């Protein structure tokens, strides 16, 4: 249930084109629906502007498909994150309308036409090619939430001239998501170049002393550049969601 659908339902009721009982039936599953293994939140779009996103990691294909079917009743778009190719194939066997975006490791269904809801673009910047899946998770999330997305990939500090060449594009973005593993220094570099909010995403990419992304996380948390906020390790989705809220021109509704 999204704001547009709720307004349309109330307009139908006010105009007398549907009965009170019909309206009650349409609202019966609000605000959530219990499936036994999951409680699907149908009010998420009303509160936050986007339907509930499904974390695929740790769920079976049957659970993901069941949650997706319930979300389909709400009429909005569907995004399932952290899905490998084998799991995606199993889910699509029962829900073939879902599309697998392999670079982002996500299943998606775009039922509503894309609409630009942002004040500007969200720039997604990655330090290395190995950070690509997290960066693409962020880019896909930002796109589905109604944002124009600009990409600057493989521009880490080992060849700092690469990110310097993207300075004009970054300065024109409303908010920048910086995805980096290893020591995570790219977030500080970008934060020092432009006067835009930076959302830093540490990744688990790196050698032994990176401790699965903890080194990058600590480096980003200790950034000397003002305006750098940090999400959890590999959390491209969370970074893009926050960036979308910053970029949105018309509020949650």
C-alpha cells in the first residue's frame, strides 16, 4: 500500500464508487500480514516512501517467493537483496516475473514506471573492481527509489588521478556514496574534494589485516574529512536508502 494507492482508494470511497465494506476489505491486510515465517510490512511505503525490501541472505527460495507474492498484492516494486545466482534461479522457477540483476546480486520487479523523485543525482563511487557488487547494490537501490544515478568505478587512491578526473561530476551530485575496501581511504579523499554529504560503505574486500572490512570501517569512522557518514560493512543498500532520503525533493509522501 503506497500513498497514491491509498489516496485513490479514499477518493473512490468519498465519491461513492465503492462501498465501505469494499474499502475495509482492501485495507484488511494493513498494516502487515503474518505468513508464519515472516511478517510482511505493507505500511513501509506509507512511512518511508518505498515498500519493504527483502534481505535474501539466510532465506530459502520458498520463503523469498512467499514474501514477494505478498508484496505483489501491495502493487509496488519489489527488491530482494543478497541473492546469489543459484538461489535466484530457484526463486524465479516459481516467480519468473522477477528479474535477476547479477552485478548487484538482487532480484527486482519494477511494476511502476520509474519516476525521478530527486533534487539531483546520486553518485556511486567505488575504489576497485572488487567492490563492484556492493556498489551495484547501492546503484540499483538508488535507481529503484527514484534517483538519477552517476557511477565512477575503480577510482581508488592507488591511482588518485582517477578520482580527481571525476571531481566535476562528483561536485554536481546531491549526495555521494563511496564504496571502498582495503584501508577505506577513498571516502576521506572524496570528502575533502567536494562540499556534498558523503555516505561511506566499507567493504569486506582486502587482505588478512583488513579483517573482513573492519580496517576500512575504522578508517572511514576516523575520517578527518567533515561530512562523512558511515554505514555497516558491505551495506550498499543502506547507504543508497539514506542517500535517497537526502536527495528526495518532495519528502516521504
